[in-house]
């Protein structure tokens, strides 16, 4: 189509390279330049953000900072972010245990059983929709469906568990979509070979299809975990606040992202320092997860 | 892969029957897992709407159209969401104004300009940008950008506000925490999303069309305009809409840098507020009708993002079918 359009325009344009008019040449260089400007637009702020996180964070982070309890007063330059690290691990871990198996099973349904059926189409469509639901709405959802009904009198249901549920809602569609894409890459011959040997369908899926797609699924799941670990909004009204270490799912807890947010909001210099330290810790954690995910994906991609 | 359940094994042996039962069980289990998506989405709609109904009842249509939000006024407070709805759209549009040209440029750089090694580095950098948690951008925005910005804003704003008709848009006061700061931070967050989608559709441009354009003597830019853009238009629009949906729902960074004002005018340097940011900032202290109204803001935001995402999915889906 474009080719014929260009062919028609040869009436106006010369087709030999030597006679490219000055205007066209200038326009081409200008466009190329703008593309480089666009690249710089993305690179510069990213470099700035990372520079600040590393330079401000390194001045704050040490063993004591990573292992101490949170200070009683945010203004004070004492204490650390130990409980927030624990909280992030516990809450994200719980969310992962819920969302990853469920997401993988859902994707197995979509790719291995549902195929092009209307129900599978609906589920696929809705998981796209769910992936677009703002994370703060997930927090409101868990607040209204879990925290409100389960809070009685003095006892509030605000807990690490509630936060984990909200994060799991966020992760589920990501895991489903990533896993389905990976299952689709598993060649049909593998399944047929297993059937030919008399293997049942469920056994084929568990022992042949899933292992073949495992690296891709792992990397997709890790990316979902990284995304969840960095999220703040779903935790705002679900986990409450805690100053001490809480290794359990019950009771109020805290998280790195929540600490960064609340410390940044106060604006006290000591609080901002703590926020930068927490930000460096969180970024290292998230980048570690996503780098492992990418290495796993690159090393073992099903071809 | 047929969807009909496998016929029950009649004359099969016992072992076979056992495995068939396991088969059906597994099928059922996976189908239930798929259905959780449907159930959760249904529950989200039902449960947040239910909690928001008292506020909707109290305010009626004014909940959407009134710009007055005063939780402590009168017996139950006054809740009009219009300034937040406006702020959500305004900030998202600012974000798109920055992010769309940048994303298209980066996608063109990756697909058309960069040598393979640079292409891989650039893809990695975009993944890195996507992996940075939004609260970290927010922290940078509130403690670096918002503090350094006012002088810069005034320097560009005051001459521009002298242009007739532009006095409102570029006029002061020049706040560090403002629509523009929030829009810029959001732009950083949606750029990786729009880039990855536009890059994908650019890559589906048939090689023959591109080569035909070049063979006819087109410059690279003319080839991009004549072959790549027409082929990718629908996909690009879909990608932009997905970015818009993400920008509207982005909470934490906006909550830190938007300024928590109630502005309903197109004024770049004014402090405003967006739906998600207002929920995040007020929810902790809210009770009763106030809390119900904040959940109501969540319902409005949920509806808006769903509409935008539906449009995006429809357009991207159509583009995908046409492209392949």
C-alpha cells in the first residue's frame, strides 16, 4: 500500500539519491535528531533518579540501618528500616504464594483447555482488564471486602495478610498473561509425543508442558513479584503501621515502599535520609529480582 | 484443543478410569483458577460500589459535577469530585504530551536506527525504567524536582504568560508541587509502557514495504512516515490509551508531587489533585461519610480506567489482527 503511494508520488519526487532536495535532506536529519532527543529525554531523568538514590542512599545504608527497628519519632535520625524489609518480604512472599500457582493454573486453562472457546476468550479479556485496574483500587477492594467485615470492635483486620491479598490481586493478571504467552511457545509436537505414549492430558501438562515452559514462567513470575514488591498504593490502607519486627501475617506490619512514602511525606531531613536509604534498598531488591528474571528468561528460552 | 469435556471412559480399565478422573479433576481445577479473574473483578465492582453508595446518595449527581470537597463542613461534609476528575485527566494529558513523542522516538531509535548492540542496551534501559518503583520516582520528585523547579518554572512561565490568552495556562504562582511536576513524573512512568507497545507494532511493519519505500528513493524519515506510521497507527493509539490508563491510576508519585490543591483550571503551575492521590492522602484520617466518599472516588477512577483500557484493548486487538 505504501509502496504504491510512493510510486504515485514519483511525479513530484525524483527517484535518484543524488538529487534528494535540500529540504528533504534537512527534514530527514531533523527527524533523526529529534529521535536522539527523545532517547535523551528518557535517559537523563533515569540517570538523575538513579544517581540520587545511590548517592543519597549510600550515605545512609549500613548494617545498623538495615537491621534496626524504626525510630519512635520520624524526625529523629536514629533507628533503621529492618522491620520494613521483613514486612516487604513477608507480605510479598504471601502474595506470591497465592498469585503464582493460581495464575499458572489459570493460564493452563486458557492455553491447554479453553483455547478459543468463548469462556476462555472472556477470561483472557478480563485478565487484560484486571491488569489495568489501578493498584489503589486493589487496596480499596481488600479494605472493603476483607478489612471492614473482619474488624470487630477493638480488633482491626488490618494486617500483613490483608496487604498480601491486595498485592496478589495485582499480580494475578500479570502471572496469567506471562504464563499463557510462555505456554503458547511450547511446541505441539511435545504434547502429541506424550499423548502417543499413552500419557493422560493432565499428566502431559504437569510432566511435559509446564517443565518445558518453566524458565519463561519463572521469569514472568519474578517480574510480577518485583512489581508487587515496589507497590505502595495497595498497602496504604491494608497493612497499618508497625515499628517492631513482625515476621507473621497477622497484625499490623510495614513495608519498604510504605516507609519511603510516609517518610517522604513528612519532609523532615532525617526522614528524607531514611527514605533515600529505604529507596536504595528497595531498588536493589527489585532490580535483583528482575535481573534474575531476565537472566533466567534469556538462558533457558524455549525455542 | 477442544473445549468439550472428554467423554467418560466406558469400557476402559480401572487404571485408565482413575487417570481419567484425575484428568477431569485437573481440568476443573484449572478452569476454576481461570474463573477467579472473573470472580475477583465482579467482587471489586460490587464491594467498592457498595461502600460508596452512602456518599453517592448524599451528593447525588453533584458527586461528579461539584467542585467543592469539604469533608469537615456541615454535618456530613460536602463531597464533589469534579476537581479531582479534572486533575486526573489534566495530569495524564500532560504526561502524554511528554511521553508520547519520547516513546515514539525511542521506539523508532530501537527499531530503525540503533545497531543491534545499542538496541539491546536501550531495551535493557527501558526495562530498568519500568522496574523503578513509583514511590522512588515520587521521592525524587518531592525532594529534588519540586524544590529546584519553581525558579525554572518562573523563568519559562512568566514570558509565556505574556502571550495573550496564555496568562492562565502559564501564569503564577509557580509551585514546585504542581500539575506540571506530577505530569512530568508520570511521563517517566508511562514512557516504558508506550515504548514497548509502539516498538512491537513498528516491528511488525512488513520488511517489503519499508524496502520498497527506500528503493523508490525515500529518505529514512520519508520511509518511516510512508511505511511504518500508516501500518502502525492503530497500535500506536492503543499503546497511548494504555499509557493513559496507567497514568490515571498512578497514585503514589502523584500524591507526593501534585500539591493537594483543588484547581479546575488549565493552569500548569498550580497545585491540583487527582483522584488516586486524594484517596491516598486522606484515607488514613477519614471516617464515615468521608471514607465512603473517598471509596466513591475509587469507583469513579475504576470506571474511568476500565473504559480507557477497554478502548485500548479493542484498538490494539484490531491492530494485531490486521498486522499479522
